[in-house]
């Protein structure tokens, strides 16, 4: 190889290494925004069946919504919902017509996403979940609280239920850890060194005592079946596992069967245990 060719090859190699380093730096510094797909979304108008919720965080307000169409006094069971990546809970709320009388729904958008402000992170999402729950316990003292998480939100839901008592926990397309999910998307990135928001559900689930159901998509190319199965196999208590027919990772919350399964399990979970013969 001539000296000129060598210099060119060296320059190309240096440029490639520089690009990789810059890419890794971007992932390291912006991973919270990338993971939560932070960004503003157009306004979604909700009906008068919803009340608004907010609390102050560094950088602004976290905003959420509580659905109680028959009034606060009639609320018997309340789903506290933690959304998937890039899922505006105001849009998910359009499917709540499948909830029967006596059921409500509460959710917040993650920091920096949709109409919430601030900087997203794993720690922040769990803190916000706990603050929302504290508000709901005071606002609806007679309601049974059921936690539901989807995809990214299953990591939030598991950590919340590991720290507090709830009537039930339901996980939709869950994963064992965000690190394992992200490795598939970023195979050449040293994520074990860079990833701060790991959502290690395999670790946190050890403290969960609530009755639990897992709803899986019939086809899921985002959270692969082995990632969900790894978590199911490690669950510390018996877990009910159902697959939603005709569903995939993205449309599962828009299907009637999903909501019927959520309601059925919530009602079953609050029934008294059968007495031993």
C-alpha cells in the first residue's frame, strides 16, 4: 500500500471511529428522550367524563387524566395505566367505552412527552407513578386500585407494585429488562456500559405480591416472545397468561378483547378466596 493510500485509509478509519463515538455519545446523553420518545403532540380533546390531573416537576408539569363517567361516588374499580413508548394516554382513552359501569381509568403522560413537561427517566417515571397513586388513594378512598402497564410501562408498573399494595397487576407485552430489548435494536452499541434506564423487571418482580395477569400479542416484533417468557418464568407467584387474538405490539390496546380481559381479571382478583374444604 502506498503512503497516500495508507493516509486515505487512516483518514476514513478515523472518520468512521469518530462517527461511531458521536453516535454513542448521542445515545448516552439523550437516551431518556430516545427511550420515552419525548416530544410534544397535538392536543387531544377529551369528554366531560374526564378530570385532569397534574403535579409539578423540574421543568414544568406532568399531566394526566382520570376517567369516571358515572361520577366519583360510583367508582368501584380504577385502572392506573402506564403507557408504552410513544403512546399518548389521551389517545388510548378513546377506547374506554368498553369499560363497564363502576370502572374508571387514570393515566399520566411521561415527562417530556405529549402534554407533559420535564426530562424523562426511569427514576422520574416511577416517582411520578407513586405521586399519581397517592393522589388517587386520597381522591377515591373506596375504589379498588388495579395497576396496568403496557410495553415500556410494564417496567414502571412492576416497580410501583413492588413498593405498594394493589388489588391486581396486569402486564401487556412485558419484557424482562430494557437492556435486553435494546440490545436487539442497537446490536453494535455497548449498552451494558451506556444504558442508565434499564427497567430491570426481572429484578424488581421479586417483590411483587399482587395477583398478576400477562396479556401477550399474537404477533410481536418489538418485545420478542422470549423476553416476555423470561419474565413470566421468573414471576414469584402464580401468573395468568393470555394471548389476544389478532393483536400485535401496536394495536393491542385498541382491541375490545384486551379490555374485556383486563376487566374480567380485575373483578376476579377482588373475589374472596374459596374456603378450604
